């Protein structure tokens, strides 16, 4: 999927690289799907966390994320054959907490195992970030 999104209030144009389908999204500003930050944020170094594609897919399926965690999840990018999440140590900690909470309340054992696997990937990344 290719997305071209200039600064608001411009439309978002998208195109599927597989089927060629395309479209335009307008009127998204100030909607619940508008994940832009509302204020200034202190710039801090980001760490790239390589995720298996199934872990990235599991993150996109999370239902109970706050806006900061949603921004992280939707900022995941493809780099070659990998999915890469760029985040601060605090971001990783907050996202891991959201995953743990959702996993603890999940009744579907298969989905719970998927979430636990994603948590383990982020937990490993947090240990690397805290040492570095």
C-alpha cells in the first residue's frame, strides 16, 4: 500500500501496489482517526525494533490503544523483508503494557499466545535499549 499524505488539510491519496486499487480520503482532520500530536514533544532518540511480520500484524489488531500507542503501531514501516518499529524506550514500555493488558483479558487462547509473543519481542527490545 502506498500512501501520500501531505500536511493537513490536504487529502490522503492511497494506492494498492498489488491490485492497483486507489482512492482519496478527505475530512479526516479532527476525527477520531486523526493521530497527529496536539502539542510540542521533546525530541529524543528513537530505537529501531525489528519485528516479525506476524507480530506487526498482531499489533495492528490491538483494540484498546491510546493515541500515543496507536501512533507507534501505525508508524511501523517495511524495510526490505522486515517490519521496523521506531520508538523510545518509554514508548516500548507503554506499548508492552497495553499488549500485556489486552493479553490478560483475551479469552481466545490462540490470540493470547500471539499477543504474548509480541510482548516478548518488545520486552527483549526494551532490555537492549536499557543496556545501550
